[in-house]
C-alpha cells in the first residue's frame, strides 16, 4: 500500500522533475485552444527587427497544423462505438451511462489528448447525485508510482489545483499573504491535499478525512510510452506548429515587397520629386563634381515555389513520424499555400496509427468500466446516486469494444471519375454507381434519378429524310 502522507517529499520532487513537461504541454494546450498566433509572434519577434516584425504581423498566417493533425488522428470516437458485455444487467447500466453521461464525447476528448500530449486521463467525479466523467488537459495532472518492480504501474495520481494563498508574519509581526501551488493526490485508499511547501491543506480534507471513499484511484491513465510513466513530449510538435505559419508569413511578407518595390535616387533633389511609391531612399555619392542623378528600384528576389516546396516536404516528413501517411501531395498553388497545407493533412492516411490507438484504448475502456462499476456499486449501495441497480462483479467485468471501420473520404469529383471508368469498362452498373454517389437515397429515389437521367438523354431530331415523323431518338 502506498502511504502518500509519508511520501510528501518524493511527490513534490516528482512534480518538480516533470515541471518542464507540464509547461510544454501547457504551450501545446494553448495552441490547440486557438492561441497559436501568440507563439508565432514570439518566434517572429526574435528573428526580425521591430519595423519588419510589425509589417510581417500584418500578414501573419496562423495556420494551425497541430490542431488539424490532432483532429485527423483522433477519430476513434467520431462514429458510433459498440460495447457488449455478457451480463444483461451490466449491459443496461453501461447503456445508461453511454446515453445519459455522453461517455463517448469524453473518450473523444481523451483520444485528442492522447495524440496531442502522449498521455491523457479520464477523471471520475460526483455531481448532482451522478457519477460523471471528464478528460483533463495533460498539464493539469501527473501519474506517480512507488512500485519498484513495475515503475509503470500507477500507484497515485496527482492533480494540479493551481494557486493557494497562505499567510506568514513579517518582521513586524503582521501577517502577509503569499501564493503557493496546491495539489490533490489520490491512491486507492487515500486522499491528500498539500501545497508546494509540503504542508497539508486541511480545509480540502475536512469532509473526507484523507480517505478516498471511491475505493479506486478515480482516474484512468492512458499512456503512449512503454518505457516511461510520464512520457517525454514530442518537441517537434511545437517546432512544426510554429514553423509552418512562420514560413507562410515569410512568404506573405516577401510577396508584399515583390508587389511594392522600393525606389531609390542618387544625387537627386528630393524636394522637387513628386513621387509616391511605398518608399523612396535618397543616397548621396562621394563625388563632388560631375555627379549624374540616377533613379532605380530595389526589388527583392525570392522563389515562392521553392519555399512552398520546402514547407510541403517538411510537413510530409513530420506527418510520417506520426504514422500519418500522405498520398501524392500534388502541387501547392503559390496563390493559396495555406489551403494546400491543409489539403495535405486532409488527404493523409491514418490507418496504421489508428490500429495502434485501438489497442491502447480497448485496454483503457476495460479499466474505465471496471472502475466506474466499482464506484457505481459503492455509491448506489450508499444511496448517493439515483440509479441503484448494481453491476454484477466490477472486478471481473468484461466489456468488448468494437470501433467502426475507418472510412477514407475522397472528394466527390474524384469518386465520379472513378465510377465513370468502372461503368464504361462494364465492371459496375449505372444503378450501383448512382447508389454509391447517393448512399442515403432510398430505392425509389434511385429509380427516380435513373428515370430523370434517361429522360434528359433523349433528344428530338428535326424532321428529315432519315426520320420523317420527328420521333424521339436516344442520343
């Protein structure tokens, strides 16, 4: 048994050791939530002069490739998930939680967290006489283990609760407020609230007296690493998340000066000039006699095509490290590079990555339902929740999870061309082709479509020698 009240120093040391990982995950959380532009600004400000930075930010391109990639990879719970169990009563309780608590939506959040941070969790909590679930961002909790035989076994979960106000007396004996960090720590048997100075936060333990009444750690920890309890974050995610919009902003910055050249003049009387370009630079030559006034332009040279190709190749290589296989990426139009970048991600294949995730999340589902069943039976027996039906045996509960097959969605125009070739080659009937293009249409609607198409293909040929009566002729 892990006695967390005797391991305060070890727990605080564990938090400090992983502080940089938590800070990194907080940056990635901000990017996922829409604050990418702040990180792009930070990068550009370090690279450009103040004037250039202001000009570049006017045309910043905050294309969020990280969020788009995470969403692309996190599709396990996008479609219906089927859960089956041997006991009918258990199945009914599971269905109740699926429908009333929107379990799939929280698993979808966890799926995104898993792909964004490499570790994620689902937390159980009580609210309004119900056992509820939420997925925490991965900068707000840490897994902890004191198991020497299996250091990957979670023996406690640490939840970061943010700032906590304490008071101390100054040299004049007057109490002054100051801020520390607060943590909640759970094991199967205990609950501890402490601050970053190692002191108990008694008011947080007043109700439960340091006892975890659930009987299980109320978290399901989902870890991508097979070697580390707290994985090392993929630092390339941040680098690419910022690099792509920075490179696109560079293109926009260069395009502005390609369209608006800088004029310069040598030995000109600038006062008499009536020019209004974006900028005029006046130079004075070293010669005092025989000077010859001169006017010219400075036009920056940049290969937009080469820069776009650079972005494309780096993006494809990065996606490949995530087991996201890109097809023929095609050419990215220089006039719409951002759209081309998005298209690469949209058309990527995540089949291999998805199969690996299914294996991990099936195990997480089993742990989730066994823990939920344990908590449910305890609270139902104590009449704390409304639904008092019991799971048969939480410890041996088995839940088989079936994930829907991944559907690779192709543009309709591509599907039309493919079906046309099959119909013309005789491999498929027109009716089947129309059905594939309109999967939600009923049999009657398909027949109506075929009739309409047939009618449109009939034309009237004017009266002539070959068709005396002007009868309709099939084209």
